[in-house]
């Protein structure tokens, strides 16, 4: 069986989404990439989470061609593989329809950095893509979803590791990270941040968020060469 460790890690990330209440039924998916081999491991389509095992994960190449697996891969495969091709620093992708992050996506609204919880994980707003055109929806829809994310990040010069998530307009969030565990972690935090943002904007409509100084202080205490959060690594 190819990529046994990565299969297990991807399975655990999928199960984490269920445990944290980010998915209903078979909604959502997680994947991981082995950069050395150029292979992706992804959840199979429509299989109940209670039934999933490492051997059920599907292995494809970076173009989505099945390399190993008897089940159909997730219907979002083309979005995942495009993100891997275009964002070479990421190692895993998670897609959910979590309630509050999806609400922002459906409203076509980015999630602004309203507080330090947001700033600890996302260096700026969690962006929302422009709506897909009718031609994109009627064509290679799943591929075009990935194109919308990548184009928005490139147009606005956003580092995908500094802002490890994006809302797809009218759809739902995608999150990513260096590992499957990291990507699932970011998806869980994204939902918490989205809920806080919704509550904050309900209390204070039009609230513009934290200062750049506070955003910098909280983001860089956890990220980058001079990070101070946590214990020193020996």
C-alpha cells in the first residue's frame, strides 16, 4: 500500500473535522501531498466517516490521475491538486461547509481581522473570491474553483502560508497547512474566528478590526524566525 503514513494522517484529519463539528454526513474532505513522489492522498467521495480506513484513501498524481485505490476520489480533487501545483509551500488541504465560515462565503464577504485570535493564525483578512462566471460553473467547475482561489492570492500578493484559508464565493471555505494535521487545525480555527467575527459585527456593524501594530504583534509572536510563542525546540 502506497504512502501508508500519509494515508493515516489524512484519515485522522478527516476524522478531526467530524470531531470538531465542521462537517455533516459526508460533507467535506481532507488531503495531503507527498512532494518527493508527487502524489496526493485524498478522502474517497461519499463514504461515511465511520467507515473510513487508511486503505480507503485514494492516491493520485498531481494532475488527479488515480495511482492507487478502488474508490472514487473526492469530487473536490481538482481543486486540491490545483492548489498543490500552484502553492508549492503547502502540504495538505481541507474543505468543509462549516456554518459560520460558509455563511461569510455565501454572503461574499471576507473575514476581517477583528481581534487577536484571528491575528494569531491569519495575517490579514481571510479573503473571499469573486463569484465564478457562468462559463466557469458550466465548464470545469471544480478546477475553476481552485483557479479562483489561486488568482485571488496572486492578484493581491497574499502568502498562502500567512493566510492559510480562502472563502469561495457562494460556496464554502478551503484551508491548508504544511501537514494534514496543520490544515485541519487551521480549518477548525477558521470556523471559530468566523463565528467570533459574525458576533462582533452583529454587536458593532462596520467594525474595522485591529490595528496593524496589534496584528503584527500577535501574528509574528507565533510565526517566523523571531516567534516567541511555545517552548524552545532542542
